[in-house]
C-alpha cells in the first residue's frame, strides 16, 4: 500500500482499537537522528519520511516534551491540538488535508498517522509554526531543530527539502498510447467493484482495496476511473442532502471514519489518472424496503416524488422539484471536490415496466405536450440541460458526460437510426433523446454502452460505432465507447476470446471521433477472464 496523507483517516481508528501499525520497512532500515538545540532527542518510535510527499513524521511526544508545546488529543472529535509557548494554536483533524493555525486554514502535505501505537505528526510543519528552523543533513540522516532564541543557522535559516528515504521503486508506468481516455467503471452498488462487504466499517481495509484496484487498473493501461458515488440516492461522501451509502457499512446513514470520495480522488490523482464522479440520477433504491432506508433518504423525506416500478424505487423525473434535488446533490460534489468530470449512466426512466406518472403528467405539463412519451423526453432533456449549465458555470474545466444505452433508435422505426434490431432503445424506452443533447452541445462527451460483439447480428458492434461516430461528427462532443468485458466467457456470440475486445479497440481507430474507451467494469478486468488483463496491458504498451 502506498503511503500518503490520507493514511490519517485510518490512523485514529487504529488508535481507538489499540491496534499498533508496523513502521514502514524504509523507516526501519534508516535511522533518523533529531537534534534540538544541541541535544539528541530520544524516541521510542523512529522518525520516518513519507515517500512521494517527503514529509518527516515524529511522535507527538517529541512536540510536547522537547519543543515545549502542550498537546491534546480529543478522541470523540478525532482532533489533535498543539499550543505553543507564544500563543500559537495548531489543530489537525483526522482525515483533513489542512490544519488550522490560529483560525487560519493551511494546507498539509501530510497529517497525523499512527505508527507502533504512537500518534505521528509532520515535524517541519509543526516546528516552523512554533518558530523553529529545520535543517536536514542527507549524509548523516540528521535533522537539526534550532530555536531562534538560541542561534540561527549561519545561512539565515534556509531549509533544504526533505529527501525521501529509500523505498521500493514503483512499477514503471504504462506508456501513453496517444491522448485517448482509457477508463473503467467502478461500481459501488451491491459492492460490485468496491468496497467489499468484508470491509464494512473498516476504513483501513477499504482504503487498501481501492489502492489495489487503482494499481491494477493502471498496470493494464487505464488512465481514468468512473466511480459510482451516488448508487441509490445516497452518497460516498459527507452530504447535507442525502444519507451515507449502505455500501460502505452495511447500514444506510452510518458515517465512516474518513471521507471516501476525498481519499479516492487523491489516490487517483497521485497516479496521474482522471477521476470522474459517476451518479445514478433517478434511482432511489434497488428494492422497496423503505424501512431499511435512513431517515433523510428521499423516499422518506419526499414520498410523493417516488415511483415503485418493477420492484425498485425511482425518483419521478416529471416533478421539477425532484429534478432540482438531484442537481443539488450532484453540485455538492462539483463544488466540494477536485473531480475531473461528472458522469451519468442511463438511469432515467426504467424500460419495459409500468411507471405510474399520470398525476405528474397532468400537474407538470406546462407546455401541454400531447403524448406522455414526448413529455417524458422533455423532462429528461430539461434535466440534462440544466445540470450541464450548472456544472459549467461552477467548474468550467469539469467534463460532463452521459452513458446511454448503446442503441438510440432502430432503423426500422426511424430511418436515421442505426442498422440494428434492439428490443430496447434509449429514445423509445428510457426516454433519453441523446441526439438532442449532442446537437445542442448540452454534454461534453457521450459514452454509449455498446455491449455487443462484432458478430452479434441484432446489434453489431461495428455498425453501432459507425452510427455514433457520425452522430457526434462536427458537434464538438467527444465519443468514448463503452465496452463489456463482463461478457467474456459467456455464451453470447463473439465472447469466447479476449481478442474480441482488442478487435473492437482496433476498429475504433477508424474514427477520429472516438476519443477513448471505458470498460464495465473494474472487477471484470481484474478477474482476467480469458486473459483480458494481459491482453490490454500488451495492447496499450505498444
């Protein structure tokens, strides 16, 4: 597991459980000596340097006993407070990427950790805030702390950067194959990809699982992840509007001891990979067990917005206030996190089930649209457009894209549709008029789920890529293709070899409109069915 400042989120959980974490091998291999005003400071736990961020960590006891500061650990609030002799107060929260110094927020490169049962704090940051100078001697592995009241360093206190200690080298990064996006969907619903059910209420294990997932995806050539942060009108981040997801703990509404979204974004960006926050827009719950929902879940707060369709609960897209609620929840993430994009899947209206929205059709049809089908499409259009405008106003650099069902309309129904015979289409069954979104530039990219092989006659992969490439041509909307490694090894035509997906990637080269590929889902790549992991690694390393 790579160490970084988000290790703090698990450290105080470990402290409360009285679990002593082992010091890193690098720290054990190299002893660091600390000299304070000419005196060698002894420590039960060896100081160490966190790789990558190059921050020296020391036991909290050194701060209190050797630097003359008072320290306090507030377990319920997971808060360390350090008070210096000159009135300066430093506060550092578990999981926070910043510290408070006399009320001013200052960003941290690393926060508190627990090693060998001791709280460890960033030495340079704390020392300099307390008025000390810090010098590092690379050859002798010696840190010298000097109080300005004793003597200043002869060079005026210039502090060289802290080098990292010897560590195991990271695997060589995959060579870039152009600038195309190569992503994987990471499903949290049903704990499909992350986190595992065995990690419920275990921040340490959840963090480790995500890091392993990222490392595996990057090793096979992925440079982006699309992580499901709103699986069922809940959240994998602290929200003022919706409850914590049950897929973190097994119980909806139960808060974890860290911020999973902030952690995932940071670990993803460390690897120079993109992080797209994936939202299920209108799914309220995967079942109808309302008694198991948190008190602040939308199904309990706004029951008039909810439709039971096919044994699942949906938020009614025909109610303007309901659509705005979803936009508000998404904007919590846009405004609060350093995401690279907002990603929606095809959870609009459910297909091939009755959807009881007659009352909404009568009450919210200001345009007097004649057919319910057209009214439903207008509701989704209004949502897609408004969400895009809101995102781009708040964060212009963030990409906004949608992954619709792979067939817009069949040619037999609409002469401008694709040469397919799909039993379900985005336009007619999910009321997703993707063509309108593209032509009006309401989205930045589209990722159709083309989950069929090159030999599946009813909806052939190549014919659908042909259609979508022409659909986005000249519009400025990028086209990413959604692939289905989950079908490898199944009996459906064409999925008896991993070469199928490689052939699809090769076919995409035919069109400059195809800007990348996204695979559903991470677990199906990691299982390496029919050698797909190895095949992708070889393909992307060329």
